[in-house]
């Protein structure tokens, strides 16, 4: 069967705001390309080289803003990434998938490895889903099985992805008893030590893959700052091979996100940084789902004035809006309009600490975001740069977007972060 190669990264950047919907999607193609052993062309003299170039030497990432797809790269394409000048990409691997075939062929990993071949910077988080059962204890058969999965993942990605994050959202993906006791910390510390030892054994002279510990959540709530979160940061601080910690500030305001920085940054060593591989105002959006839609928008588009925000979002998913209608709805909604520069302001706060390594922001609306929309569903779809499910394709085939995020995401990209991404080796 004929398979299309990825778009040539040397193609002139003409996408602008509109990405052709027919552009190659990473999730649909990356595994096939890798399995077939296909190579891809790059920019100029190559990508992840130790020596960098005379103009831009290889270095550890600092202050980068990239794109995030979580576990579903289905709506992500190289063309869309180029359209916002993104040079870094992040996803996560649910660890049970390591037993379902070669890790390199699992959707998220395949997408990141394909992006690596195109000289993007890449971040992979390892997700351990233990909400329904207790975390394994060191020495148990269950722990040995988990470490075997970890080794499969490590073999597939070490020295390829730029950052490997041990844990996705540990304090949300575990049972309360494990979080309240010592089981959560013990499990993740054991996994981290195993990854460190594996990397040292296989890359004794250094490795391009940096190690971070997974994300802390809900730190804006004092009740979520527990002995377990403090021990998490103490472990990060005390492990010389760990280069920092991830945070996921999904919050109601910039001030709420600041509480994450105030809690985490003082605990980092001078040579450590933090990641923010997910962040948003989703809790603020959710607080307004039962609001009536703006009256002037209702009049202009002949929509019943008592329509609620969640109902309009469901309508947009069922029958995607033209770009101007989506823009009009958001700009007329005070709860959104007053936060239209949230992305710009949040990234600036991250960068102002001097401790940000990489932040990644949701790039496209995925299936899970638009399934079963109702007044209590988290409105993740309002976060995405590309409004792939709520805005119809333009007449020229271009992809719709959320203008506020699209414009600020693009403006936040720095020349020093452009492809080819060049990260230096780190000692093991």
C-alpha cells in the first residue's frame, strides 16, 4: 500500500493561519513510516547534533513553548505545527500500551519519533494509570512487570526524545490511600531509579534524553500540598540525574497558577528547571458553561437568547461554525474575552522565573474533548490553538483556529528555538 511521506520541512512556510485539512496527520502516518523504515529529509545540516552549529550551539532547552497532543496525535500535522512556528512537541504513553506491540509503533511514541526525525524537540511522559488498583510495591511481581514495560519504553526512546518525564499526573492517576501514605512516592522513586540505572548502563558516555519527574496538579489548593508532594520535590532535588519537575496548572486564573511556581521553583537546585507540559484556564471556562450566550451574538446569528454556553459548544461540534462565527462568539463572551491574552501572560510568567525548560500547550481539539458535551464536562476544547472540531474548514481547505491562542502562540515563538532543534548531551 502506498504511504505518503511527511511534508518536506524545507517547503516554504505558506500555511499561515489556515492548515489544509488534508495535511498529513502524525497519528495516522508516523507508525507506518517507522515500521516501514522510511527516512525523512531534514533542514540543512541535520538536527540533534552534539556540536550544534556555529550560529546556534547545542544546549539544554530553556524557556521554550511547544505543542501538546497528550495521547492523541490524530489532529496534529507537521503543516499545522509549522503554521504556528512550533518546534517542540509533547505527548504521553499509557504504559499498558507497552504490552500491545512495539513501543515505537504506539501512536504517541510513533508521532514523537517521527517529529524527532523532522528535527523537532520532543517530550514524552510515561503515564501509569492506577486509579482502579493499588500501586505495585518494589520486589513484587507487579512491579517487575511494570519495570519491564518501562525498559521497553526506554529502549525505544532514549537518545531520541529530548525529555523523558517519569509519570504523567501521578497524584490524579492513583488511589487516595496510595497518595495519603508512602506508596505513591515509593513507586515513582523506584521507577525513576530504574530508568536512571538503565540510561547509565546503555549510555555511559552521555545521552540526549533528559529526565524529569512527572507533573504535580492542583497546587493552587492548599489541601493538595501534602507531605507526598513535598517528598516528591525533595526526591527531585536530591537526585543529580533528574533535571527538574513537571507541573500542570489547569486553573481559574493567572494568580492560581502562580501558586504552582511559588511552591515548586524554590525547591529546585540551581541547575534544575521545570516543565509545564499542560496548562490552561479550563476551570474558569467550566464555571461559565451554564451562562447564557451573549445577547448581541444571539441577535446577530439568530440563536435563542436563553441558549447556554455548553449548548452552543455542542452545536458547534455537531455542525462546525464558520471562522467568523466562532470568533464572534468568543470575543462577545466576557469570560473569554478578558482572558484572550492568557497564553501570552502565562508563558511570560513561566519565563520570568528563569527556570522554565519547556512549556507545551494544546494544539488541536481531539475526539475525547468533544464527546458527550454537557454542562459538567471539562471544556478542554476551548483551550486548543486549532479549532479542528468546532470550526469548519475554510473554502481553501484551511483549518479553523481559536484566534486568540493562534496569534499569541505564534508570537511567543523565539528565533533561538526554531528547527532544527539542537539539544546537548547530558551526563548519565
